[in-house]
């Protein structure tokens, strides 16, 4: 059930990022506050890791995302999203999501020019910011969603 909630939340974030290249603070900060409240109340993360593991995972998420934010490659919402994910999971999940997102991003950069034309126009209009060549700074949340799916498959 907890995995389904995380997938639903990240799907909402990914959809909004792909459509608007923006993720509302209610989705990122709201989830972060809820994850922190759960962590402090129960002593575990949403997925059952210890509070210490959740804290380290949040710091790991910040270590991965703040350099990209400082260089202008990631947005503030990406930093908040990954930090919230760290508070809700553990370091293995954060590492897996980040690696999976990086792999998905590279695959998309390589495959998108040939695949994009074969995607239905209606769907393309909903995810227009994923269009190849649209921008040097593509939305990252859709790739984080792929990373989370890969991580769940890998970790079971």
C-alpha cells in the first residue's frame, strides 16, 4: 500500500512537471512535511526504515540534487521532491531512484528524436516539455518516476 501511495504521488508530480515544467509546492513540500511528520511520530519512514535511515536518505538526496540546482540543471522542485522521497524511504531507494532516473534520462535523450514522431499528438501535447530539443533543461520528475519503478522492481 505504501509503495502505491509513493507511486501515485510521484506520478502526479511527473505529470505536472511534463505538462508545465513546474511542480506545485503542495506536492513537494506537502509530501515532505507529511513524510517528516510520519517519521517523527512513528520513528520509521513510510516504507518502514528507521528514522536514522530516513534522515540519511534525505541528506543523500540533498547531496545528489543541490549541485544540479546550483548549476541550473535541476529545479528547486526536484530538490524538494527527492528530499521528500528520502524522508519517506531510505538510502537504497534514493540511490536507486537517482540512478534509474539518470539511465532513463540518457535513454530518452538517445531515443526521443526517433520515438517522438510516433507518439500520438494528443499525448504529445500533454507532455510537450519532454519534446526532444525543446529545452536544455528537461523536466526531471518523469525520469524520477521511471527510476522509482525500476527501484521497486529491483528491490522487490
